[in-house]
C-alpha cells in the first residue's frame, strides 16, 4: 500500500491569514455556473452509457441528480460558485467519482466560479460477475445458504486491512448463485449457513443408516420390545470459503477484470457437529429475571465478519433457563441483558439496564450449567453545553452515544444512545466497562468541540470506563475552522492526496477526527472544511488507499516530510504548498 | 393455501401461549418418551425418495390431547439418500410433520395437494410409527428477460407474479412472488405452486415536496409530534426517501422524484419537464390485468421466455389539495391505486405526501381509472418508551439489539382523535389533472363491551387489555393495504372497548381468545352476529357491540367412511353454513367455514364452531372447496346439522368426490 503512496518533499510557503469569508447561509441555490459532460464506458473505444445516474454535490448545499440521455450526456445548470464533486452510476456497471483513480477512491472536486461552464467526462468499468453452484457433502442443494464475496480493505473503524463483504446473493433451488456488478479486483467467496438470529432452537440431525435400521427393527418388533437407542448428533453449517475450506487462510482468491464473468466457482459445504449452550440467568436477587434476553455472539478470530449470522438471541423460560442449539465449535461471548420497568416520558431517566457477560468456548461437546448473574451496568451522566452566537440547537432533539473503540478482533458491546433532556443533561445507563468515545451528531451550524470524561477529551483519546461517571461534558461550538490552499508543482492542476494528521501521536487512534484527507481539486487546490483546532502535520502523497491513513505506520512514514501547522478555533487558514524535487 | 397459513399460525400462537403450562411441574411421574417415527419424504408425482429434505417435528398443541414436545424443542432431521428420517424419544400425542427441500413447496404429513391441509400424526404411548410418508410437490417456474426500448437489458427490476385464486368467495389476483432481474435482465420465479398466474411489471412512482424530504432528513425529537407523524407517513410509503444529490432521487419541477432501486431508471425528462415512465405491463403486452395472459403452471413445469419489452410513455401529473374537516391537511400520505377489483392488494401507481398547505402532486400517472386513497390514523396518545439499544460490534459488523422493556404494558390506548380517510375516484386521460380536491372524512368506530358466560374465572385487567378486537375487511382485501395501521381495540378492566375509526367499508370483527378456557361465542350488534355478517361503518360510529366469550365450546366429531364402509384416513371434513349468504365476504379467517383432515382411524373432531345451522361433508380432494359453486354442489350431498350453545355432536360421514 505504501508503495503507492510516494512521499513528496514539501516546501513550505508562508501561511497567509485571510479574512474569514462570510458565506451567506441563505444564499439562493441558483447561480450562473454549469457543468455538462458525458458518461462513457471505460472500454476501447469508449461508448456512451445511457440512463446512468449522475449526482453533483457541494459542501453545505443540497445536491442534484440527472440521468444521461442516449448519447450519455448530462448537464447541471444554474449552479452557484463552489467546489463540486460528481459521481456516476449505472446498474451492472461500477460507480465512479469524477477524477477517481479506481472505484471506491475519492474523486477530484471541480471548483466553479460564477458564470463558469465546465465540462467533465466520467468513465465506468463494466461490473464483473462471479457465479457458481453450492452443494452439500451429499451432493444436495443446501437450504438457507447465502453466498458472499469479500475483499481485503481498510474498515472504517479499524487501522488494519480486513476481509469485508463486497456483495452477496442467495442460492436458488439448483444451488446456483450469481453475484454481479463487482468492481474489478481480488475477491474471496464464502458460503454462510442459515440466519438464525431470531431462533433459539434449530436442532438438525442427519439420518444415519444405523438409525434407520434400528428404527425399522423397532417398528417390526412391536411396542413391547425395547428400542435400541441411536445418538442423533446435531449438525450445522459453518462458513466455508472457496474452494471449500473453513479456514480463511486456505481460501483461494479470485481476481476478476472489468466485465469479466467468472463461472464455475463451485464448492461444497460441510455439516459439522454442533452443540447446545445452556444455562440459567439470575437477577441480582437470585430470582429468575423477567423478560431478560440472552445473546450469543461469535468471537472466533479466524472467521471474518459474519454480521448477523454471528449473533443468536434467546428468551428465558420462567425458571430463567436458556438453551441455544446448533452452536458450532468456536469462541463466543454470551451476554444477558434486562431493562426493569421504570418511568417513561421525554425527560424520564432511561431505564437502568442490568447485564452480565461471559466468554464461552465450544469444543464440540454441549456446554451446560452456565450461570449469569445480572448486575447493574455503569452509568455515564453529563451535560451538553453550547459556546457560540448562533441560535442554540433544540437540546432534546440531540442524541448522545457511547461508541466502543475496537481493540483487536474482540466483540464490543455498548449501550445505545440516549436523548438529551431539555436542560442539556443526559444519562447513559447499562454501560459495560471498556474504552469509549462519547459522540453526538450536532445540527448545522453547530459542531462538537469536545466531549470530555474526567477532563479528558474522548474524541481524541478514547476513555477507559471502569466505574460510573458523572462529569461528562459535551461542548458545541459554531466556530468552524478551515484549512485550504493550492499545491504548486510547476505543472498546474497538481493531483495529490493531502493528509492532515495531529502532531500528538497519541491521537492516532482510528477513526480519529483529527486525521483528515482531501484530494486536490481539478485546479490543484485543496480544502479541509472542518478542522478541529490544534497542532497538525500536513503531507501530500501521490495516492492513498481509503482508510490507510488511520494506520499509524503509514502516518509515521509521512511525519518526517510533513509540515507543521497550527489551526485556531474559527480560523480560516490558507496554506499553499510547493512541491519540489522528490515528487 | 390461505387456510393452511391460518392453521399453522394458530399452532404457533398457541404454543407460545401455553409454554408456561407445558413446563409447570406436575405431581405425576413424567411419562416415558419412547415413541418413535420412521418416515420417508417422496416426490408426490413420481413417488421417488427425496434426499436432503429437512423434516421438522412440532407438537400439535392446537389439539386438546397435546402432550408432544414443548415449543422450545423443535427437532429436525435431514433425510438420507433413500429419503428416510427418524425421530426418537417422543411422548404420546399429536404431531405436525413438515418437510422442506429447495425446489419443492413445503410439504406436510397428511397433505394431498401442495396448498392442502396437513393432518396431525397421533402417537400412542410407546408407539412406533413406520413408513410415515410426506409428499412434496415440485415448484414450477416462470422466467424471462426484461428489456427497454433500446433492447438493453434492465437490471434490478422487480417483476411480480399474481396467482388467480378464491378469497372470501371472490376470484382474485393474489401476489405470490416477486423476482428481480439480474445483470442480464433475466428474472425467474422459482417457487410457484401449480396454478394459474398473471405476470406483470408494475409501474410505481413516489414523489414528495422538497420541504418534506428535507424535514424527514433531520432527526425528530421524541416530543415532536408533527415530526413523528411525518415519520409514520413516510414509513407507510415504504420508508426513508432519497434526496437530490443521491442516486435515489432527483428534482423535477418543485417535487423530488424518487428513483426506485427496484424499478428501471426512468428516461430523462424532455426540456419541457415532462415526466416519462415505463407504464405497468401485464404479460404479454396488456396495460391491465383484464387482458393479461393467464399462464398455467404444473408441478415441476419450467416456463421460459416470458419476456417484457418496456416502452416509455409520457405520463401525466395529478395535483390538488387534501382537505379535512378543519381545513387543508399537511404531511399526509396519498396513494393513487388502480381502480380494479381484481387484486387482493391495491396496485399502487403513484404515491406522495402533502406539503404544508395540503397540496400534492403525483407524478408519472398513465391514462386510466384510479382511486386516490388516504388514511390518516391518529398518533399514539403517549410516546412509546424508547427501548434501550445495545450495540454489538463483531469485527466490522455492528448489530443493534433492543432490550425489551421488562413488562409489556399492553397495547397503547386507542386515541380519541378520529381516523381520517378518503377514497376519491380519478380518471386520467392524456393530460395533467389539476385542482383536485380530496376531502377527508371521519371514519366510524366500533364501541362496546366484552362479556363472559360461564363459571370459570374471568380474565384480569392485564389479560383483558391483551384481547385484540380486530376489524377485518369482509371482502378479504389485504388488511395492511386497507388500513396501513392496526385498528384494533382493547377492553379495559371493565370490559369496555373502542376500536380506531375505520375507512368506509364492510367489516367483520375478529378477536383473539383470552385463554383460561374461554372461547368466542358471538359478537353481536343489535341482534346480529357481526363475526359472520359484515357491518357497514359508512354512517359513523357503531355502538353497543357485544363480544361474548363462553367456557362451553361446541364440539363436532365423528368418523368418515369410504364408499365400501371402511374408515377413511384421507378425507377432508368441511363445515359451512346452511345459509348461502355466508358463502362470500366471510373475511380472511372465517368462523363458520372450517375444515379438518381425518386421522389415521378415520376420526375427525372440530371444536369451537359458533352455534348455528351447518352442512358437514367429507370430501376426497380438498381443492378450492370454498368456491361458492363447489359449496352449492356439496350442499346437496352434505349432512345438515344444528349446533346449539355448548353442544357436543357426533356426525359420521361418507366421503364424496368433493372439490375441484
């Protein structure tokens, strides 16, 4: 990845402060600029793509959508001056942003002055197809199986590459799956068993010959002769990777070109012996709890993100007992939760949530006799404050969330958000110990300046919560800081990715709000529209894979050649960059 | 098929309700679980064994003699290469056995047709049931290609299959399947039970005023009733709407036109701002169902080349104002549906939500006869408590699970506010329709009380509030599309109830039983039973509805014999009212139209029929016996019976040829 990110030597051009441009928020949405263009195939020769959907967007403005005509043409007229991004999509083809180097990569924005008429061409690759047949070990078509193609990519909340789902398909009665519209690239194909999220009991056994023989004998002998018991072992389907392995490391990658149809990606799923996981949940008083829910979550590192297939839910019977069947060997997290009754209403405190969590290792035998004792979770209490001159937002329309920050491949469990009360106070209950960021989605023009717990800003450094907290403070500001500039490399229209990252390496915890990237626009300018004030480093690279910027190793390589820059709150800083020599 | 669905549904509900009793400790030693079942799954047409089928065993708790496995254990077996399966360690009781296999309609023990009724398998203590056969019928399929006017395949487009069937005594087109075209424009319905089908591409346009789209994008505070109401209206139209600047919506002259992900991308508008659409097309080339080809599919038949070539047309706009009793009504959902009695569900052509002054514009309406439907139900009187959400992150996946509140307080109280509704006919030629006024009216509601006849203990207030008094459309038109909300009422501790206001129409009342041995005896209003005879609410509220529960259910039982006098284990016993007025408009879950399969020994048993005069007959083939013509033939050979309150009656029957 780093190979693509050629580091560039940066010569600092003196930063020149400019008066903050007052942008009239109520400016009319119509202007005098326009962009017209065509959507073409990326084949040789290119051909027009009709009925492609083209979107145009600019920051802080409602976008527009157009559909191409038979010649692949589109036009957006009456645009106010601004920086626009363009994207095009067409079913069966791969969506692209204008100026992007590949699908999924950021495009280049187009700066438009009043009255300017710009043109733009977007070229889309035809989507690739992966298709095949799934059978079970007996040659039958398995029931309830779905197929997913996956690829390695940086996940939004992780600083390392993971196998992420790209697209999926069901399997028809002939066992056929077909996954289309795939961007060209390298894929892994996996088959998953039925989704059992809501079902507690899915006992399934294969009928063995000895079982049938003994049953036949029992039927013929009549009801007085004893029956020879035959063990009916439960089986289930665990994820299988093409060409037929449960182990991700032994999976074979399939590389497809644009428009390629790769047929014959056939493989077989195996039924594996599964177990029951059962036990009892007790309330704090030792009694069976009312309406508690038990959740069993897959936590096996060698199995990639299984999503909903990895989660099973169960209710308790009136003795507090639960029983999950058809649990495949692996590591799990078992969680019980219960919300006792309490007052309701807009300003009522959220119900205290009781919970209990244990790790469960399933090795092929039934796991029985588990006991979970529900305990009160932690509570995080705090206040939302505003600091600014804009009309304050409606506090009771805001929601506060505690976002668990992932460490390794662990399962993270966090309580959902809560609504802020009229007086700005909030209480999150049922918090399980862990590392968190306190987050809030602020309505325009407000921004979250900080979200502190014990004085530490959790937005920069996730806070370890081990006990209840009563001093959380979320501060909103309406003073937005901005950083923009032009990159000059002597050739005009310089095309780089700009990475802005905090000087303090402790803040390099993805997804960090201070790690920002921007692609230079068609005229070589760049813009970071919302930069939390602080000390930064600024670097330009030739290309960077989305998400790679959260990788501390990547930032470390950038740091020596990066330029230091400080942004104050409300500042609109302009920083031009001259690139020379090492480009 | 409908009947089967209802039966299985009842089983599931009862099993959930009975679980505490099933697990209650008993003084007697538990009986030994030594019964077993050895069976086979076979292809109904060829008799050949089906390997890899999954057989599910459920205790049939709908039967009073149930002692089968509890609801928490549902053993399943996969058949071996000879189609065989074995279930062991069973208690005595009545069991339902179902089987599934890709490419086959779900089968069940006792079924004689793919849409037929299952029969319970009864086991004595320690019984070994050998050669229990479950037949499966192969699905048929219909496949084809969808192309546009340039011959380009259309990708991701929904095609719908409607089966022609009887519902509440009317022949209707009932949507049974939909399929999406793949990257080659190919669609395929792969799970069609034998029958006659109409296949269609259905045009559907959603458009919203710009300010409505913007309002739905900002978060709604829990206390903001107007914002919550707008959320409900948006949800009624299928959920959040796209905004311009996304690939899912575009601005068209003052409104935001949605680009439906399951419809073709529409042709770009001309300079004039005209709207072009691909109109609804029934295979092979008909604009309405009346001229559609009826495609008959046999079990296992694979029909191909049912192709669609979609041609765009210039469509009209229909605009106007929605006006309620207090003036223009803002932010209410409007649905323009085809004026056709052929369909079980409304066929929507265009939908929108009114703007701040009650104004609306429906885009993309081809020439035709339509009805604009509006139903505005009152919002909840108190906002629902917000469940605590738990966020579980596994790797990169995040799943939200809500913690159920500890005690479900029962359904929210029925608000005093009225339900407003409109059904306004619109005729569209080849020009825009403007200035239309859609007047909203107050819907009549049903009020009354619940009574109990019998010595058993009456349900407490907590149980009472969980009794649903459900109005149901007598013509069996889809409940969801008819209401867009649940109009049920709930008795308070004193037994008094009121339903929501209802759009004009004929209704039957249905209730769920409160348990504790109580069953429904009657639902009367001014001397007539409105659980059988529809009541019209067009003239406002209907008061004095009395729901009576009894603890003395009627019982009808007996034996069915074949022509040679031997017990008939394969008969379907059907019961229907002597009064032919009850042969149509009996709703989706009739009380006086019942059927049951005979057991292995030819016996049958039905309990809880309302008192009255019936015909009862045993028939061989259980085709569409609810067809009024079939009932007329059956009435000639059936045995007349009269059941009075709490009466048990025995009636032996001789099996006749029966339905078709």
